[in-house]
């Protein structure tokens, strides 16, 4: 997987949101709000190839969470990101 180009994580009024930038994303009208863990993951994988397993590893390194829980959370988040159109497989 890889994050799509033209999406930038910004802090607006204390909330982390993902904004579309550039001509390639002109039709993207959603604003995606991210909690602390999803924003952390986005910052770690943005612009890189990554797997769900790598996302889970990042979660276990940053937070006190069991590997199995981190893997399920990473799978769910990757699926949500894919449905939103902000990552490519």
C-alpha cells in the first residue's frame, strides 16, 4: 500500500485533519478527521510503501497494545483509508 500524493495532515483548531491539495485531488471534497493514533500512523507511512503488518508494528512501538489488537486495528484503518480514496493498494 501507499498513501496517495496530494494529501497533507494539518492541525486545525486543535484537531488533526487530512486535506487534499493539488490538481490531482480537485474532485476530493471530504475532510478526514484523524485521532491521535491514526494521525501518528499517517505521519509514519506517508510517501512510503507499507503493509498492515508494519502499521501494527508501529502501533505496538508507540502504544501499549497487544500485537493481535494492533493488527486488527491496522486492518480496519487501512480499509477505511482505502474506502476514502487516500491510499492505493
